[in-house]
């Protein structure tokens, strides 16, 4: 009924492309518009201004000859003030974006080793975003954000990497066990050395006591005539007992 009366509705976050006798006329903003179809006015199509997302999977090879699948996620949207360019100049926006993503990834990743590619994901994403922004702006599109979501090596490479990591873990466990063994040996050697030195100290202490007692007996026997060694020892022991 609205079309019969020449009325059209443009939804929010959308613009309509108005033509007059097949030629671009103007961009219609969201709302209700009068469109006298009887004098050649018509809607050629609608263009969404919402942010859209395109996930691109690109197979390429790294500098160390490892085949990988790079998954890039591109967020983009049409610009309201360039809606006519976005509508008329590109027949398939998503294929165009995908082509540029392929081109940048296949030019960047082959210059990197596999480990470097993982570490420089943000650099790859920035290169893709810069190239897309430069190329797509003239078609009326803005690149909101580009992310490298994942880098997936070939299945055989992943198995080999897992085996290498497992080997590293086993080696680390062995080295840890060996280090613990060395520590235990060192502790035992230290304990034995400590006990040896303690026993040596006790032996020297006892020797000193014996030497002192002998000197005491000899000195007493010389100064007190008629006393035996036994008498002197008994007296020394009684004296030591009383001092304690």
C-alpha cells in the first residue's frame, strides 16, 4: 500500500539508494520517504551501516617450509557519506576483502619462521588492516578491526611439535631428578662431615681431660710424698664431682 502511494520506509542503521530513471539520485536516511514512482523514482537497493565480520582462512608456507592455515577476522562497515561508492563500485564486498587478506598474509608469513609467526600475530594483523584500510576506503568502507585469530600448522607438524615438547619435558624432569639426587648426596656428605668433626672434637676434648688428669696426678705425687696414684685419682674425681 505504501509503495502504491509512493511511500517507502528505511530502517535504522540502513540507508536506501534512490535512483531517478535508472540514474543515482540521492541517499535516503532511516525514516519514511515519499517516492513518486510514476515519474521514474525508485529504490535501487538498501545498504546496511552495521559492523559486519568476515572470517578468512588462508593457507600459506613459512620461511622454514611449514604449511600453516592463518585465520583472520575482519570487521568492516559501509560509511553513510560514501554509501553510493559502497553500493555501486563493488559487486561483492566480501570477496574483495578476502582477496586483499590473502595477498597480505601470503606476502608476510613466508618471510617468517613458524615461531616468529606465532610471536608476530599482531604485526601480521596490523599489516592486513593497513592494506585493507587503504584499499577499501575508496570503495566507501571502513575497516574497524582486523585480528589474526589462529595460526594452525599442518597436522604432521603439530604432532612433531608435541613430541618435541614432550621430549623437552622428559629432559627437564630428568634434570630435576638429577639435581635432587646431587642435593641429597651433598646433604649426606655434609651430615657425615659434621658428625666426623663433632666426633673429632669430642675425642680431642677427652684427650685433653686425660692429659689434665695425668698432669694433676704427677704433680700431686711429686708435691705430696707417700701418696699413690690411686689416692690422687680418687681425690680428683671427688673434686670434679663437687665442682659440678
